[in-house]
C-alpha cells in the first residue's frame, strides 16, 4: 500500500484507503467481468483473466486492517 500511495503522490493514510475501497468494490462487480468476456467473444480476443480474486482479497484486507496512526509509527508495515 505504501508503494501505491507513493506512486500516486498521496500519503498512505486512512483517507486514501477509504477512497480506494469503493473503487475496488465497483471494479469487482461480476457484470464488469462478464462484459469483458463478451467483448472478447465479439472481437475474437482471448478470454480475459478474472481479477475478482485479487479485488476480493484487496477489499477484505482494506476492511480488516485500515491504516491507523499507530501503523504510521511502525516502519516497514503496510
């Protein structure tokens, strides 16, 4: 999470994680994956990989362990 925050120029804090969570939940909508699968069929592309397991893991991780002030004091922890 720290590397991602640094990459987009934001601090790795609770506000970033709270903004990221709804975006990941929206991207994890199964209709999105089905839409991409249908696009692949129509355009004769190879079927896309399903990112749902990664999105699910990431959203669960953000809900389970939001960054707190005590985390900021512990170097190397994300």
